[in-house]
C-alpha cells in the first residue's frame, strides 16, 4: 500500500499519544529537498528558505504536540557524517522548535541492536509505517502493518536507539 502526504496528515490527525520515527540512512534523494540540499552543498543554504519549504511539516508537528502527542525522531548515522546528514543537522533545530524531540546515534554504537531494514514511523504503538527507499535514496513506497509482533519489534528497536541516542542539542557534526 502506498500513501500520499495528505494521508500522512490524516494519520497524524488521529494520533493521540505518540508518533516515533526511526531513520537509518546516511542520505536521501527525495525530490522535495533537492533544491535546498543543492544550496547547502554550494554554501548558500538559509534557514529562512528551509523553514518556508518545511512549514507544512512544522505546522503538523506543532498541531500534534499541542494536543499532547509526543513526537520523537531517532537517527542512526555514520560518523564521519555524510554531507546529507550535515544538511539534516543544520535544519533539525526547526523540528525541535516545532515540538519534535530528536536524538542521533552514531552507527558504531548500534552494532549490537536489532534494527528493522527500513525507516519507519510508529503511531500510538499500534501502526507501523515503513518507508521504502531505493539505493540512491528516492522514496519508492510506504508499507503499513498492525501485526502486533512487528509493532513490538519496531517499538523495541526504536527505544533501544532512543536510549543510546544523543539529544540534538548535544550532537555535533
């Protein structure tokens, strides 16, 4: 099953307690970030431009956290970080300001953790959304499951990364 941005917003509108996001890639090649990432690579990135492009997401986060939803994002990253992770890090404070909690885990500290094969979201500890990307980082599709065993595994994976992760304010690239 695939999903549009609108249906993600619909899912978030129904979330009551928590939405957690586990990111496992060192780079993404998604089209909606291409211009800002190119500007970052040229040394022309600006937070104002990034904020303008990200505003719908920031509004979604702010609305959800305002109604009591805890939104946490954990990123497993290689160190020395990729240029893309430097770009993500540069803009992450906007997510934090909107209400997300973000932690970073150096990949070498995750070697003994059982992790899923794909990035994911878990909504209210009942629904998992897997984001499937190709090798260069283009989004391919979104898969969903409510299988209790998969939800439990993914939640446990996320929590293990979260416990070891470094809060955004303390993580330097």
